[in-house]
C-alpha cells in the first residue's frame, strides 16, 4: 500500500478509506441493513491487514453503535498510532433542543460522546456532516478550533456543501487564525459528477484533501441496472438519487460493464479506479459488507484506465440535480 498525504497536512493515509456506516447494531437509527458487531469485526480486521488505515464513521450512524463497534475492533486489532479515526457531527442525536447541529454547545457535547463511544482520547479527523443553516459559521469554526486546541481532534474536515460555503468557512478561519478544514467528504462517482464544476477545482486550489463518499453509487455501478440488493431495497435516501436521470444513468452502468468485461475485472474495480484517478481525489470511501469488497477496492488502485476508457465511461453522463447538501 502506497500512502498519501491528507491534503497539505503531514498525515499519511491510505488511498482507500473504509466507510463504517455498514457497521452498527441493526434496528438502531435509520439503517436496517447494517452488520452486527460479530459480522463487522472480520471486515475491519481484513481492512487493516490490506493496509487500509483510515476508518470513517459518524455519531449518527446506527445511533452511535457504529462508533462503539469500530472503536472496540480497532483497539483489539491495532495500536492507536497505527490508525486514523474520522468521525462526524451535525445530525440529530437526541430529541428536543440542542440535540443536533453545529452550535458550540452541540460540538462540545458530541465530541465527548464520540470519544467515549470510540474509546479513544482523540480523533484524527473531526468533520461537520453538513452545513448548519441555523448556526453562524463563525461560531462553528471557533468551536472546532477549540476542539483541536483541547487535543480532542488533530484535524477538521467538512462534507457535502456548496463551494461558496466551504470557501467562506475556510476564509473566516484563515482571517482569524483559526484551524482550517483540511478535507472535503463529498459525493463523487460516475453517476454523479456535479462536484467537478466547482468543489473539486476549489479543493485542488486550496490543497484540500477529497475523500468522496459512495464512489460506487451505492452499488449501482457494480451490477446490472435492474438488479438490487438488501440495502438497495431499504435505502430510502439512495432511491432518490437517480430517479430523474435513470435513462442516462443506465447507459453509464452498461459502459462500466463493458469496460470491466474487456479488462477481465469486476465492475467495482473499474468504477472505483475512475474515481481514484480523478485529479485531486485523495482517498475514496468504500463500504464493505463482504470480503471481496475490500480486495476489489485495493485492486482498483492498481487498475489504470486509459484515456479512451475514461472518455467512454464519461460519454453518457447528463447533468444531475444537486444532491447530498443540507
């Protein structure tokens, strides 16, 4: 595994990040398809053995049980210095006032809750899960800076938002000597390329790491269009992502199958290789519910698509409505 830097920082990370939304107590939170702790642990261990050192979770995943499962597994299978733990804050964790958002109160409370669930004194990357329209960004950036200065997080990052919002946040931080975002976790894959318009160029200009979520479009790029999965049947958010562009998206999925067949590799490798080769992409986040999901992800790093293959994969794309932002 060849490691890369997290943007302009000195932190070395694997060019694949393991997304841990898959691991959590079934029935807790909004995801019905998650794996139990017993089923999750072998996959987390396999990821470590393959050289993956970044594990991305969130306080809201399976009502906090994802953090608990990941924290216990990493403590058993690795030393703290061997892994990079990333988690997120924003979404609702409790009913009533102050149970969600990016206020100073919420951030200070949630970082402590996350650290307890993860069983660690600090997280390497603390990310805002979305933009909070109800809280001034000045309050959020000052609170995140204080979290870093308190030693509870090493770096901070952001996720899906508009480019102007991301620029505003980092400009404020820089102007006031506060900690800046070093990473952007946004939505990038062959079926959704809207981030190429503004966010990806902005991140390249700022030297910000890009760790995109759902590079396989929730599995749609790995199988025939009409096939489904247990997750696909119950993923209410995922069902909304491609309804308006199904005709064009179907053609993109078919092109992935064509390139994969010609190369003699699984479709997942082709789809992930396309993301990994895009300028500015640092470490795509993959979910893994089966061992071959991890081996395919690592193999995709060695699959170098030709200019002609990339052009063919991109030819059928049509503009999509912006999704993923709060």
